[in-house]
């Protein structure tokens, strides 16, 4: 279908707006799919009573599902390349529905680790990551971070909305029927949302594809080919002149395969930094209620603190969505802000004495730690390793997935010692190590791989002609 068949207005609308139309359904899938996972604590309590298992054992189910949701990003990206966005997303939603339905009939606990923990995690990866990949394709440059952060905010919205919903359902009809109901809702909404997932199209009507070109320039050439198609690229500085695109072209010339970043030492510095920071952040996410109870506060205080944590996490992600594309520094430094904040807030937790302090700390954790740690893996990698499409994002997401699963070690440690003090000090040290690893990324590129030191080129205040000075200088240095 070309431009003449449906008229320029129809094509222009899709070209300028479809990226945001895709973003909203992705937000809804995150809200229902990941939101159900984040509110699964209500179900695990009921499972503990019915199957007589411990807290740590029951916690493996949502932890494994959360980890697989992130780890499965690379596999999802490869399947999307071979099939279609809609098909993969629908398959993922179907997996999630089957996981809820089959789990609701399980007579024993341990099979649930496979029927829900693994099956639901894989389904979530196929559906949510496909949405994220579609967003990256529609926003190859400008507004990409804004759209991704908005979609990720669906997880926090889901945690806020579905926690009370799941509590009412489990209390009223039992956890088995609650899973059947929520699985059915996810199936209906997920199928409808998946119908919007499509690749950007050229004016000739041909979908853009990374396989269009046989050479190693696939990623960057495909991006340039629809710079007039996807909204984010219309405003992209790449189109403004040859000087700005030069640094990205240099990267692409060296980038015969989008997975070449796996050979870069700085990628692994960032990767292990993400693992460590995500592992430490699980203490706030999965064990915050238990920590507050250990400090001697009431269950009602802990419940309200968790609500404040979720609400502030949502606010933080919306702030990232609104301002990430306009930051005066590379997005990589968001990890530094989160890690430094994590150290300070963990030290503050050791000295909490009042209910007011609990709520202030909860809000600060949500805004400065959770929101940044959870959203940054989606928006940072493409700026540090540009010209590779969604590959940096899907590859980097493996790190927080591993970190989330390893974070259960903290729960086991607390179960054995009965105290969070040692765990808090350990997390502070881990955050400090993460800061060193994240700082090593630009330092290594600047000293040993200057042709890859392009993260400043996309910073808001350096865009345009002035922003190309660093790229021009690097090209002169290379020659």
C-alpha cells in the first residue's frame, strides 16, 4: 500500500502518531502483565497457608518470572526478526493466560514454579519486550527515551492498581479464581493491544526491516531509511547535516553485527554494574515490608509505606519520561544518581525511628532509586552504543533480570540471621562497586576507544551544529 492509495494525510498521521499509539498499548500490557506479577505477593501469602511453604520458597515464583521477563529480551528480539511483532506479542499473551489458568488447578506448590514462574515469565518477555522493540523502531532517535519510560511506568501503575484489586479478589473468590479472572482480562486487553504492534513503513509501504540490507550497515541504514517515517526521526539531528551523522556512521562502519557490542569491555562494565545495582534494589522492592516490620513498626504502617513506594516510583518514571530526552548529561549517569541515592537511603534506614521518617524514606526510594534503576536499562544502552537498533536494550536487560533473581539471596540471609543490618551494609558496598563500574564506561571509551565515545553527541544541549564538534574532532583524531 503506497502513499497514493490511502492519501498523504492518512500516511502522514500514521507516520507522525503511530509511535505513540503503540506506546499506550505497551503501557497497558505492562500495567496488567507486570502489574499482576508485582501484586503476586497477595497470592503467595494464600499459597503459603494452603501449601505450608516458607516466605523465601514462595517468593521464588514472582522472582523467577520477573527475571525471565528481562532475560528473555534477546530471544524475543530474534523471534521478532524472523516472524512479526503482532504474532510474537499474541504468543506471549497466550503464554501468560495459560500460566494463570494451569496454575489455578495445581494441587501442589512446586509445579507452580514451572507453570507460573517460568511460563508466565517467558510469556511476559514475548509480549512486553516486543512492545518495547516496536517503540524503539518507531522512535529511532528523538522521543525514544520519553516513550520507553512512559511504557515502563505501566509497571508501577499496575502495582498501585492491581494490589488492592488482587487483595479483594483473593479475599472474595480465592487465589485460584483470582488468577483465572486476571488471566482472562490480560488475554482480552493483551490481544487488542498486540494488534497495534507493527513496523514503521516507508512511503512506498514497505515495512522497514533490519534484513533489508545484506551488509553490516543494516542497523544504521535501516534507521536512516525511515527517518522520514517515524516521528522521532523527523526531528532527529542525524538528518540536519553530515557532520552530526558522522560519528554514528563511524560506529556503524565498525559495526558489522549489532551484537559486536558483546566484544566491548565497556559493555561488560555496564552489564555487571546493572546486575549489582538491580540485585541491591530488590531489597527495597521485594523486602521493604518485611524490613519495616523488623524495625518494629505496625503492619498498617508497612502497607501504607509500600503504597507510597509504588506511587513515588510511578512519579519518578513519569519524570524520567518527561525529561530523559532533555537531560544535560548522558543518560548513563542516571545509574550514578540511583546508586548514590541507594547508599544514602540505606544508611538512613538504619536510623529510622518515626513513622514520618518511614514515609519520607519510602518516597525518596521510589523517586531516586526504583524509578531510575527500573527505567534506565531501557533508555541508556542505545545512547552508549548507538546505531544498533533495539539490540543494546534487549541485551542489557539480561543484567537486571539476573540481578533480580540473585536478589533472593538477601531474603535467605535475613531468614537465617533475623536482621537486615548486615544486608544493608552489603548493599551499600554493592552500590559503591556499581558506581565504579558505571564510571569506567565513559572513561574506557575516552582513553582506549575514542571512536565509540559518542554518548555526549545525543545530549540535549550538545545537539545540532555545536553538538557535532566532538564528533568532528574524533574523526580528525582517527585520521
